[in-house]
C-alpha cells in the first residue's frame, strides 16, 4: 500500500513539476512580450514627444509668418496710399498745366 501511495505521489509530483515548467515557460513568453510592448510604447512616446516639439516649432513659425504677412500688408497699404496721393498730385498738376496752357493760348491770341 505504501508503494501505491508513493507511486501516486511521484506521479502527482511529476504532473505538478510539469505544470510548473509549463507555467515558467508561459511566464517567460509573457514577460518577453511585455518587455517588447514596453519598448514599443517607449519608442511611440519618444515619437509623440518629437512630433509635439515639431508641431510647437511649426506653430511658432506660422505665428511669425502671420506677423510678417501683417507687416507686408501694412506696407502694401501704405504704398497704395502713397500711390493715390501721388496720382492726385499728378492729376492736380496736369489740371494746372492745362489751365495755364489755356490761359497762355488766350493771351497769345489777343
């Protein structure tokens, strides 16, 4: 009878040892997968940080370009205003010249 219990205990121990070996193997595989996923996550986080930094730079550049555009528009408006003033002045000078020409012709015809 002791031999039977001993044999059954050995079989049970063998089964438990096999289960333990299987669990260790599974644990090793899961641990490796976990480490791979953590490495992927760390890499993804670095990429996100890089993209965020790039977005920040681009936003700053957009703001700079908006400022430059505003300044260029102001300069263009000023140039248009100056052109209109010059055109008005030229028109006045042409009108005065024409008036003087008419007066001159009138005086010469007397």
